[in-house]
């Protein structure tokens, strides 16, 4: 029995109407599981760094974990607070069309404001110390933000002073996001970061370690975790002293204190040096395949130090951003 040869049709002889499907009249304009870029802020993965920590002297029975916050749109944990600040200001009417969103930032929050402004249609002005990395400035500008540079020798405090002066000179023109004193900053982490850690560790977290900058991450996450389990230990990281420059962290004893910070929340204060931070940041890239930023290196250094003191427990920290904003600093250059 012979098989009939298949008949091929040359499409050039077929009217396009016969091969081009017509859109269904009832086709929805949006897909149910899709959203804009802002809908993907939060719900970052929790990475297991236990094997990495074991090589640094952490005992069996102690786990070390870190949330990879560069998965957020804008590339850092600051997207959480920036979005919460903007949405709360929209709700109260402080931020509306025609207002310029302005704040001081050492980089990551500013980049997040710029991204959010691009999506929502707000003009964004950022006051940054002139010595922040070139990559941070470039990213903020890429989203359309206007940068105003403050004295590099005065650091983030100098930027705070300058932005306050600008707002005072024309208060009706600006919405001052004021991340250091805005409760929406820590509420973002109380509502998202803390619950995520609790869920991802199945409630087994025993220690939470993170750095202090605006302090919003520590305050919001820490408050949530303490409410779930008072036995969880909260460890706050700062540079050893004012001479230790670690991007993203502040030495609070000599800095303008954030209004949202409550020092009594911390069970322990831990100092970290710039040298230790740089070494751990490089080690994360070369031994764990984690291309993380400087505050992430500081956080892991602190978490490992805490974990080495334990015989059992689950230590959680945060990797606030990736290393792409720090390449120009030479931190990843061959020794």
C-alpha cells in the first residue's frame, strides 16, 4: 500500500486573510499574571551561604542565608522603601502631577526614585555627594533624574543639608521624600522584607544582621521579626569609626541621626572595617559567585562573625545590591 504524498501549499498563492488570525473580539487588554516593573519589587530570593560560611569557620548546625536584593527593579533593596514613600505621598496628596520629587541619596535610593519617577511621570532631582561612584550617577541619569552634587568631603550629611536648603527655598515646587525621617521607609520593610524572611526560613531565623544607613531596613525588618519571635537577635552593623568609608553605611555617632532610628531595637551593635568589607566583597565574587556590592560584603562579614560564635542557629542577612555600581572603584581588580 502506497502512502499518498503530502500536498504542500505555497503561501504566496494564499490570501493573507486566510493565514492571519483575526483578534478575538473578547480578547482582554491585559494578561492576568503580567504587571509593570513596579509590581516586581520585593519577593527576592533567599540564598544559602552555609557552605561558604563553613569555609570561614562556621560550625555544623549553624546556617547562614542572605536575601539577594539586586533582583529588585532598580537593582537594590532601596526600591522597596522608595516605592512605599512615593505611594504614601500620592495617597496623602503630598506628591501630585507638577511636583518635583527631591531627596538626598548616596545612590541606590536615588536610582530607585528615578526609575519610579520614569514609570509614574514625575520629575526627580537628587542631591548626591560628588564622590559617589560614576556608575551610580550614570544609572540615575539613565532614568531621567537631575543630579545636584554636594561637597564630597561632607558625605551623605552634606547632601542632607543641601537638599533641605533647596526645599526651604521653594517648598511649593518640591515633594521632599526625606528618606531618613520618613516612616514609610521602615514600614516598607515591616510589610515586605520581614515577612519574606519569616516565610522563607519557615520561622526558623534566630539572628538578623544588617547594616545601618538610613536605618529603615533594620528598623522595619527587625520590628516585624521581633513581633513574630522575641527571641530573635537583631544585630546592627556600622563602620568601626568615622574614618571607615563603606558606601551605604553610616557611622551614626558622628552623623546626622535618622529620625526613624531607635537604637533600643538592636540587641547588639557590631563594627566592621573598610578593609574587611572589601575583602569579603571580593571573596563573595570569587568563592561564591556572588557579584555583590560593598554593603553586602559588610553584611556578610558581620553575619559570618555572628555565626562563628554559635553552635546552632539560622543567621540571615541582606545583600542590598550587586557589584555593578562599584567597578570603577577598583575593588574587583586583580590583586
